C-alpha cells in the first residue's frame, strides 16, 4: 500500500513539474529575449490626410556613426483617441536624407534594411488611413514585445 502511495506521489509530482515547465518556459523566453525596453517618447505633430487628422511620431532610436546607420521608429496615432494605428521600424544609411515624405495618400520612407533587385534601398509606403492589418500588427507588437 505504501509503495502505491509513493508511486502516486512521484507521478503527481512529475506531472506538476512538467506542467509548470510547459507553462512557464514561453513566459521566461519572452522576458529574456525581449531584453530591457525603454519607452520611447517623441513629439507627435498633427498631420492632416484627407479629412482625417493623425499624430505622426518619428523617433531616431539608435545611431551608428561609424557605419552611418540611423534606426527609426515611425508610429501613427489617432488624433483624438491617442490610439496606435500603425507602426514601422526602418533603417537609413545616410544622415543627409529625409527619413519620411508626406504625400496625399500616405507616407513614403526608405528602408535600407531591405535591398531591391538593383541594390538600392527599398522605398516603402504606409497608406493613411492604415489598414486593419496595420493596426493589428502594431498593437500585437506593442502588447507582446515593447511599450
């Protein structure tokens, strides 16, 4: 009878340890892989696109003067609700370039992390108003990874 009780306790302890490891391991990995993130606060000037007003936040998050690389974070917020609508992270190789251009339909920016077939940095476009997919990915990243 005592052997059955010891086997039961051992099996219960093994199941408990396994479940604790399976549940806690992803949380621990997210914490260690995310590192320390510092909230980035930048100015948010109001910009009008069509009949909508947005707050556009452009932050220079990191510079490497030796490689002449500038890393930027572009966020688009709703003017009144202060809700994050879109988020882009990109790199520019030259400090003399303008990071973003406002056009009628949205925002153009050059991403030097992506190179096109001709060996030039890709010019990317963020449509305004942002799509639901832009909203989903921006808020998923904000909730899961960074402030």
